C-alpha cells in the first residue's frame, strides 16, 4: 500500500468513524422548540403552559407526556419534611395538538393516567418508569399518523409546588429530565405574584444544563433561555422569594426548621457553584487537552513519517528508463514495486519468464485460436538444467506439471479446472498457491530491498500511542468521578489510538538501494506505457519485447503495452523461430499477438476463484447437513420467542 493510499485510507477511516457516531446518535424525532410559561399564585401553586414544537420524520402513532410532582427526589441532600408534598390538579389540565399548523385536537384521542384511561395497546396509561407521584398525558394520532410538524400544548397545575421556610420561600423544580430527542432551543418564563420588592430580594439558579442562561428581568419575572438541551440533561431551577409573596400558602407546605432557611440554601448553592465551576474547569481542561492532543499527535505522525516512513530521494530522477533496470525475476521486482505484496499477475509473469527462457514450451491448437477462451498446452523441457532456477520458479514447475499435469505437460483448462468440484484438489490448489507466495517472499527478502531494523523503529514510533491512551483513561476517570460529559475527548482518543496504531503498524520503507531500483522500475513502467509516442525510439526485436512483457505483466500493464506493440510487431517479426510466446505462429484471422498473454493472465485468477467456490460450497453443505436447509451456522437452537426493537 503506497503512503498516499494509506493517508487517504486513514482520512476515510476518520470520516467513517464520525459518520458512524452520527448515525447512531441520529433520531427520527426532532424537538425544535420548548416553551413554558409558569405562573405562581398566592397559595404557592404552579400553573404551567408548555409548548413542544416537534418534527417526526418517521410515521409514529402516540406520545406520552409524563409529569412528576414529588418534591423530594431520591438522595435529597438537605433536611426534608414528610408533610411537605405537592399534587397534580386533575381538574386543571388540558392537551391541544396541531399538525402542520392546523389544530387537530378533536381528531386525536387524548387520555390521562389519573382517569385510568388506556393506551393504544389496551394497557393502563402510566408513567415510565411507574411512579405514584407522576401523571401521564397521552395522545393517540392513530397508526402511522404522527408524522411531520407536530405541536403539543399542555396546560396543568401543580398544587403546593412552593415551600415556605422561616425566612424565605422556595420553588425547586425539574420541568423534565428525559425526552425523545435533544431540544434544539428552549424558553421559559416564570411569573411571580404581584409584589413591591426589588430584584435584589430574589435569588435564582439554573441546574442540569451545559448551555443556558437564567435571568431576573424584574421583581416578578424570571426568564430562561437555553440553546440546546441534550437528552442526558434536565431543565432544573431553584428560585428563592420573600415569604410574603404567598400569604395563603397551605400549612403542609410550611416547613419551619432550624436546619432549613435562607442561609442554608445560599450556602448550599454556593457550594454547588464551587463544585460546578470545578467540574466546568476539569471539563474544559479535558476538552482543550484533547484538542491539543490532536495537534501533538499530528506533529508526531508527521515526525514519524519523515523519520521512519518517507522514502529516500533516489539519485535517478528521469521520467523514463528504456531498458530493464535489473535482472531480478518478475516476482522479485513485483515484491519491491508493490511494497512486499505478491499479486496474481506474478504467477503469470513467472510462467511467461520460464517460457521465454525455454524451461517450458508453449503448444497451441490452431483450431482454437478463434475461440473466446482458447486452450494452450505447456510442455516441460526435460533437457533444461533447473539448477540455476530460484525456489519459487522450481516450485511453479513442480506445481503445474507434477501436481496438476502428468509430469510432462499441462493445459490452461486443466489448471483452471483443477480445483473445481473437488474439495481435496481445491484445498491442495490453495495450499500450493500460498506456498508459491511464501517462496517468492523468502527469495525476495534476501535482496536488500527494504530498510533493515524497521521493526525496532516501529516499536519506537508506537510508544507515542500512550499519549492518546493516557488521554482516554483521564477522560473516562474524570467523566465517572465528576459526572462529566467527555464524549468528544473519549471519541477523539479512541479514534487517534486506532488510526495512529494502524498507520504505524503498516509502515513499510524501502532501503536506499531498494528505492533507487524502485525509481528505475517506475520509470521503466512509464516507458512501456508511452514508447509508441517516442519518435526517436527504435523498436527492438521480439526477444527483447518478450523480456519486457514479462515485467509488464507483473506491473499490470501488459494489455496496454500489447495494444501499442501489436501495431509494431509485424514490422519486426521476420523470424518465426525467434519468439516463444510472441510468435507469428500464433496469428490467424481473428487472433493477434498477445491474445495468449491475456488468456494466461486470467487462468490463475480463474483457477483460484474455482477453488474458493468449491471450498465455500463444501463448507456450506457441512453447516446445513441434516436439516435440508442451507446457510447459517454457529451455536444454539434453544428456540422460543424473542424480542427486538421498540417504537411508538
């Protein structure tokens, strides 16, 4: 894999990672706006009118609005009174509904949990999870009718929401702590009973949100503006007011206790502010540290690239190289050129090279030359001395003649069909192909193509991965210890760990000599692609072009070279005995030089595909054995029912 391809792949991985995160965070429901007007009366009751402007991209049917009214949640940290309770006014509640700006309240079914009404499944309407201090308002549009722009307006009254202490009155309330999706924007107004106090006599705090403001507009109006409320956040506020604002407050909502007064509440909020500011500071440190880590890891990656990954600058800088740069076998050249990778074309190139060097003779049937897939026969030259052949070349001869052929000859058709329909032969073919690849690598590794000591360099480079690992551990710990939302830092850390680790593990670098040779082979490849446009280039004989085409095959451009060469060959092919696979004997009405080349090139890929299909079919048959079915596999068939998914 080239360096540019690796960097592109890493970029694609980043984009894909972000896309996956966004996909799983995506919702078919959007809450565009939440508005609430809260009015407190002299008895300390809270009248609420709230509007939810929503968009449903998926056709749903029903919506529940759960309203809790317990005054003391679990783990309440201050002194409590069991008598100080609130209740839901069942006589002052209404629900209205709009669809695409048209009111449809009369066209939907509305139910209430306090009336023991039933939902669309025939179950009692309840809050989820169930609570005795919660009422649920239910709207049923009908199957699949809740789609598009929908607006819900709820009006309700909470009796006894305010608590009176010895020197201050308090409204400490959560409007909601869960919803179907993020709320894009929210606006809340709290109206107090008419009074003559100043704004200095009021105290207000907002809680549970990461991006919002709460402001005392005047002595009887509080305003909250929130840019976004995430699904894991809640809309909570505490309001302290003079006790005379509620002259008719109920006795059970009066809590006179030495441990609960204005000073206690102010001290508690001050400590909360200190703790919140600490959490904000820690969250900011983690966030900006993660941004700094991105920058640092980018610099480190560039440093690693320059030191361990960037290729040496070759001495040869030409665009074209008009002769073979070296005498290595085509498979060795390919191993250098494609950065330690062996391709299907190397089988064909090795075979052609052995034909060119007359270890193998090519035989053809003239009657087949006009067919779509002509068959050729390879004959082993028993008189040739194989002692000078390299390991992979000797193995190829033994493989195709002794394992596939009859020891003396083998046809292309026989090679292609060797692993077809016979799983034993298919597995033998795959094993032989792997051994052929291993031998090429073993031979090529003896050449000084690649940088020595690269594995140690990669270990040094990999040590930098501890930076995002430490960042990830810090993000997870602070998120748990301080109840922070460190999702950005966590995602970034995991992404950098994966991407940097993948990059370092795939580093490959040619040696100076190897890169010099690569530059020449690259220029030779350019020459093969452009030689027909070179007016000063004298076309050499068939023997030279056969040698060139062997390497063009491993360079994956043999077909393009032949398109140019077939025009020139008739001018130079004067002696039929010159060529081995480029020969006038292989020319007929609809057949030209190089037709055999393409046929050879497809043969190995076809043979591999046939063996893969045979093995796959065999394995599928084993999985389905005895059940008269096909496919699947794996453990368990205990049966019984199963569930999955939930949407309303």
